[in-house]
């Protein structure tokens, strides 16, 4: 679980808390809001990327959500904590994104996108959804470290640099289908490793 | 779930994410996802993708936070043009592409709202009974219901109709409404009509269904009007059929005689639909017209579908919720592609009609149906892509983007570098086709990053960077002994034997602090053995996958040459290698002592045993030897254009505006509109107001210019004044991007400004000038690469054990040959016939070795005269073509046949059914068989035979060439017995026979007119940056006809194309 950074910083007496930052931001201090962004964005990105399946799109959504929040800061009820408010904006953005995608005419993925949006909505009402994702992510990072350099390079090309399977195939001089299959094998391995770690966590 | 389905799902999901799903594949995916188990798996896979992406995305909270700030700041210019561009794109790119954002949804809801209002109004009609007998329900049957107020009557004929009456045909056969003037409307079941006005104006509201109308000429000013919720049809006198789908808010009208005006209620737009045409109103309110179905063609092909499909997918039954009888029969109709591509797939793979069905069509009939659908689908696709909007945007490819930056600002930008621009999608090889291009938010940020980087070079602000000057000599490149006298070591050189490198094939690296352009200098001597080739210096960056230097070196040992290249280097560690790229055995790699650092001074003195192998006793080189002193990196080079860009003047907002406007005019390739000038200079003003320096303010505005869609895309047409032809500025850009892959130069701009690009003669004069310029080399290379799919050469690298001749040099040379060939065709203005057969070609040393042509020793491409025993000539027997149609171990006659069909005959064979098998490889204990023999066995399967009879012979003609294009007379295969001899004979579908590639080429040449048309279509597709539609056919024919007397010469064709109306057409 991620400890809310604001609490930690308050204990050490080094940093202003969220409310104070929002106060300053409302006074037009964009740097103060930047601090808020820094505190929350990685958690939100985790939340969004899980459903959006693309780091680029996830980053876009989170950034857009922060811009929306910055623009709408005036309407924020200052008696309430800022985290849940930001998270709600972010979730709405994500659900909107998925719904929009689902509505593309003749999209073969409409059903899947609807389903993902539905899951996201369910998550909205679950308290531990974020922590669950965090745990999975930690497990996955550990599993990733066990891959060799070539395997990592392939995943990096696909998932971080966003190369198309075609491009990876051209670079590695393989058939696109065999790239897809190699990625699938890697994914299978990671899913197994992740499941093993997670079950190990819960059963002491 | 079976393993196969799981794998297929993964492949399709990958394609979907990359936005390269074809229509057929998208249906396949949708069908797979119908299974809840598959859908659940897909969800899990996508979630995992998301997590992996996140885990790999090395995050830096501070960097990300500052990203947010930048984003907010860039919101004004970047986000705005993204929205504009995406909106525009959403109307042109494939509807299933994930990049497409839904903008039309809102329109559709608007249309539906209108429909609701209409229904509400129709429910309370004002009954103004005027007791006129002018309109009657002339014929009714049991299925006819007449509503008058709340009372209803069923099945009564000869009733006088009143205003407000509603006639519904719910079942039965048909009902007929007849006006006094003889005009009559036939209502088919499912149709409902309300009378709104009878005389003098006739007005009926159609809530849904289909009516067939025959309307007598109507009095002036009082046409018959038919209103639907979203459409209005105005009739002056004609015969037509109108179908309205109330649920989907669409309407369609088929006109047999006369003229009908169809108007869209939501947009107010109108079109006239003439006899033989079909008018269609889409749910978003947009109107299209297209030619009606060719009745004769349908009469020939229609019965196949009627007899075999409609019983389950027609009016009575709709198995799988699929109805074929209502699928449009016109390739131009909206919604044509989806049902027919599904039908095509099912018919070709034998799934439909189901095998258990007793009545089965013959294979010939199946094939005929498949061909008809394939042809229509191709037309439909081209039509969809060719339909021009008021303003068309054709994004620059990444090569064009880089060329344009170079010509605009004199800087080098390498879009293929890591973090650069993504590869452009292509349409049949062509990368520059507007409608298939995509633009995602990730693109925008890369454009922004590129613009910032480029402008940092052009207008450097802040402290000048400490320049790098790093020279790497013997000690750094080959390493070793540190204890030598520095003076001696400074004279040490590096000897590189053929196939050798400075560092035994492992890369060196240089650390680049600041990205920018660097000058690379290599001091080198090259010794050629008597009668042999010169050594070939090849400096290659592995981390950038780019060749920096590739050239023959022919200088004496004591007079080294300094070879330089100016290259763009991104920041970070750059890995590179220096080769003597010629075939041979590097003695260092085989030295008994193992590779190690050995300083070299001169060939004329005592040397190590390995070095001695390089010369004979008289110190004459035995092999081509490269002797290298050092490689030096210097830079970043000063690319500052501050002096040119920032003209003298008062450093205030007004002057900034002048500078920015002048820059934007060149960058946008047209005069800058006042509102653009205001917006762009607004950026500079804002920066100035915030206290930025004058240079910084101008720079900010220039970055905005480089991120504007007018720079990133060729914008043609005007939203305010729609026009069918290009204006002078647009002609200038079309011409320069056609022939230079870049922006116009000052002279061409001057012509455009003076309005001198309208007359064909003026365009011709400029074309000649552009073609004579060295920049025309970009046309040669880009067109050859795209037309001949040279990107695919080496996609399936040949097995090195089977093909020891194949290496990187060979692949590079293979790609060079067609380019050099096209260059010579253009320079010599040769006939297109020579693309098919010729007595010359362009080779260098590796290719000459592959082709068995003696006497070619250098890496430089040179023209050779071919003898019949060389078995070469034309494009089809070039290694690039023969190897891209192979899979790395075997040649593939089917792929070769397909290539001939598409490239020479201009036809696309139907795609193979998804269950088509591969040709099995022979096991070691089986008798040897050629690929052809196995294919023949495959063709015993009747469902394969039809298509393969047409495709395969075109490929068999080249069976004398193996998977990398070497000549052979027997096919070397695994198995027992002798290698079987090659049989390259065959028969065309029309019965003409050939014995080998030579007689086959003669058959192709006898049909040169056809090839000329196909080629011209490809050339025009490249030049106009769009697929050609049915309406462009005649124009192409005219261009081709005009060059026939000269024997279809390449330059003549280009000149005829640029002078044609087609070229100036939008």
C-alpha cells in the first residue's frame, strides 16, 4: 500500500498539507497545484492504466484530469479532502474515454470497452481498488526484474515506446505473428509469476 | 478455449491496438469476442498490458509534474490543433480505427431528436378536411390500414384521402395512392405515410418504409414533396424508389427516370439525384450520391446470392442476425463493405452455404461470386478514400517532414531516431495517402518535441554549449598497449581487411551531451589490389540503425583522404562500427593468437604475421585494404539562423509579428490568413509580455508555426468557398512534394504568387526544372521504395546457412538496384516496356556475384549490358522483387504471382480463406518435391483450385530464381533422391502459354497498354496522395493514350500527368 505522502510530510513537519496547497493554488499559485499533481499522479496513473491498457492514453487521461481540476478548482468544496475529489475527476475522465471508444461505429471492441468501463465504475465504489492495483503492480515490477535483457527490451519496445507489432517484427526480423506470440508467452509468464507472488503474500 | 483461438485473439488484439485491423479482421475479432469466455480473457489481457506499460514507464515524479505544467502551457496551441486535426481525421480515416474519436455521435442524436419531434407532431394531425377527391387510396389489401383521427379502417380500396389521414401497409402485398394527375405511390409492407397537403402542393410524410413512386410532371412551383424525419424529397416528375429507416434515421432514394432533389433536414444540405443514381442520407445528416447498381452485372451474379444465401439470410430468416438481401449492391453505397466482406470470407472458405446443405453451388460459381465481391470491395474502398471533403489534409510523411525542415531551416532532423516520429502507415505500399494516415495525441507531443529541438538549433538561447571535439585513433578504437611511446602511438594506424572492422565487430561508442548536428570526419587510405575492387568504408551506427558513411576509398597509403559526413545525433551514448564492407575473411578473426590490438604503421615495413597476409612480397596488396587513422566527432555545428530569421528592426511586438508572419508563409506554403497571423504573433506577444527576450518570443511563435496543421499537412481546398481544383499555391506544393518530397523553393513560390501555375504549359516548365534539380533524387528513391514495396526487402531474412551469399551488404545492394533502375529510366526517359524486360540493369559487386556477372568489383551501382545467359532484365527478375516474395527459406510462387497481378495487371486476387494451409516442408525421409509439385497437390482441393489457377502460373514463371533471386535449374530441397528440376512453364487464364520467365515477360509486354494504365494509376496515387476512384479512370486513360506514340516513356508520363486536369483536381 502506498502511504499518503501528505501524512508523511506532515509528521516530519516539512511540507504543507493538501489543504494548504489547494489554498495557495486557489490564490493563483500554479506551483502549489504542481505539488498536488506530484503527490497524486502516480497513484492515478496506476488506477487508469489498468483499465486503459496503454500508458500513453493513461498519461493523457491523468494529465487531462489535472488540467480539468486546475480549471475547476474554484468549484471545489474546501471543507473536504482533495484526494477523493481528484480521483473522482480522474475516474470520470477514464470512464468517458472508455465509453467513447466503445461507441466508435463498428468497433469490434465495443463490448470489451463497455466491460472495462463497467469494471471501472465498480471500482469507483470499492475502497481498496487502488491498493489492489498497487499490490499487483509491485508484484509485477518484481517479476519484470527476473526477465533477461532481450525479453525486457521486447516488452519495453511494445509497452513503453509503443511500437507497433509490425515495427518490432521489422526490427527483430521476425514475423509479426511470432512477435505477438512471443509477447503472449512473456505476458503469460508474468501473469503466472504475479499470481504466485500475490497468493504468497496473502498466505503467510 | 482452444489454443488456436487464444493465439488468434492475441494477434487480433495486437493489430487492433496498432490500428491496423482490416475490415475482415475486425469482423473476425467481433465474432470471437461474442464468446463471453474470450471476452473475459481479452479483458484480462488488456488489463495486464496496462499494468506492464505502467511498470515499465520509468516514472519521475518531478519530471511528470513539470510535464503537467508544460502541457497546460502548450494547451493553447497544441491541444487546439490536435482537436481540429482529429476532428478532420475522424471523417476520413477508417471508422473502426481506435484513433477515431466520436464526433458524429452528437449529430446522430440530434437527428434522432428531430425524429421524435416529428413523430409527436404526426400524432396530432390537424384535420382540415377539404373534401377534395384529388388523392385516393386506389388499391388496398388486407394488410392496409387507414387511420383517420382515432378511427381506423382496414382493407378498403377506392377511398378518398383527406389531409391528416395516415396509411399504413403493415402486411399483405402493396397499397397504392393515386393523385388526380395520375401520379401514384406504391407502399410496400412496413411503410407508413401521412397526408399533409394535397392541392395545389402535394405533401406527404413518410415515417418509415419504402415507396415506389411514378410521378407525372408537376406544375411549376408546386412539386411533390415527400418528407421524412431527416430527409425531404422534392419531385418534379420522375420514377423512383424511396426507403426511409426511421430507427437508424437514414434514407435512400433510387431514381429510375428524371431528377429528384434530396435534402437533409438537419444540415439543410441538398443534392440532386439523377436517373441511374442513388441518393443516400446518413444518420449524421450527410448526403451522398453514387451510381446505381449495374443491372446487367447484378443479373449475372445476383442469382448466386438469391439461390444460395437468401433462404437463411433474407426476408424470412436472418440466421446469425445477418441479412444479405438488404445489403447494398452498389460499391459506392454507404455500408457496402461490412456485409459483403463477411460474405466473401464465408463463401471463399467454404463455410457458406453450410456443407450440410444439399444444394451446393459449383466451384466456378463460388469463384465468380468471390471475384465480383472482391472487385466491388476494392472499388468501395477506393471510393471511400477518394471522396473528397471541402478541405483535405494530407499529412507529411516523416521523410517529407524531415526534408521540409531541412529546406525550410537548414537543419537535419532524423524522424526515425528513438523518440522520433512513428512509421507512416501505408496503403498498398504508398506511405503518403491522406485518408489512411492517423494522428494520435502521442504524435502531437512528438511534433512538439521535434519543433522545440529544431528551434533550439536555429535560434539558440542561453549560453552557447561547450562544443565537443573527440578524435578516436588506434588506441581508442582498437585498444591496447598503453605503455608505448605516445609519439609512436600517435603514428599508429588501423588496418582493416575485407569483412573486417576496427574492433572485431563489436561497437565503439561516443557520448553526446547535447543533441544536434555533428561533423564526422574519418581519415583513411584505401588500397586496391591489381584488378580488384577498392575497399569500402562503411560507418554504421547500431544504436540509431543508420549508415553514416558508405563509400569506396581509393587513395594511396601515404595520402589519406578525410571523409566527412554531417549527421544528426541525439543525446546519450551512440554506438557505431567501422567496417571494410567487402566480402572476405578477416585475418584477425582467424589469427591463431586470437584477435588483439596490433598497432600498424605501414605496409612497407616489418609487420605481424597476420598483417603480412595482406600483401605479397613486393608489398602489393592482395586484398582491398582500408587503413584508418582516426574518426572524429565535432559539434554541435552552428545551425543558428538568427541572422536570417530575425531581421533588423525595432525589437517590439509589431516587428515580431512581421518575422513570424513571413516565416509562417514559407512554412505553410501559402499566404498567411489574418486570423492565423494574429494567433501566431499572439504567442510571441504573450511571451514578450511575460518578459521573455525578443529571440525567445519569436522562437515560441515559430514552434507554434511548426506545430500547426498547415505545416504538418498539405491543406487543400477551402471550407468557405468549396472548389474542385487546386489554387496556385496548392499546385506548387503538390508539385514539389511529388518530385522533391519537400516544400517548394523560392522560384516555385514566386510562380505561385504571380499566379503562373494555372496553365498546363507553366506547370510543365516548372516540372522540367524540378526534375533537373538534384532534389529529384528524393522522388526516385521514395517512389521506387513505395511502389515496389522495398520496405519489405529483408523482412524475412534469408536463412544464412541456405544462402551464405546473403548479408547486410547484399540486402542493402538489393534495395539499391530498383532505385538505380528507376533513376536510369527517368534520366533516359525510357519506355515502361523496360520495367518488364530490358537488356541492362544496375549492379554493384555483391549483386554481380549473385547474378553471376563478372568484372564488377566496386560497391557503386553501375549499369551493365545483359546477355541472354544472364537471365535478367526488367524489374521482375531483380533480387529485391524475387526475395521479398520469399519467406527466407523458400520462394513463394503464390506471392510472386500476386505481385505480378497487382503490379503489372492491376488486379487484386481474393484473399485466401483463413483456414488455408501452408505448404508443408518435406521431411528427410520423403522423396524430394519442388514447391510447385506440392502446390499442385494443394490444388487438388477444389475450393483452392479456382483462385490458384489464376495466381500461381504468374509466379511459376519465376521458379528458376530461388528465395534470394539466384538463378537455378534444379530446386535444392530436403528429402530423398535427386534434386528435382525446375519447371517454369505455364499457361495464363486466357490460354496463352509460356515456357519460362523470358517468354512470360514477352506475354506481359504484348499487353503493355494495360501495364501503362496500371503504372500511371500508381504514379498518380503517389502524386495526388490519394487512391484513385472509378471517376478518375477516364483521366488516367487519357494520360496513357497521350504517351502511347512515344512507347510510354517514363518522363513523358510524368509530364503528361502534371499537365492533366487530374493533377489540378482536388
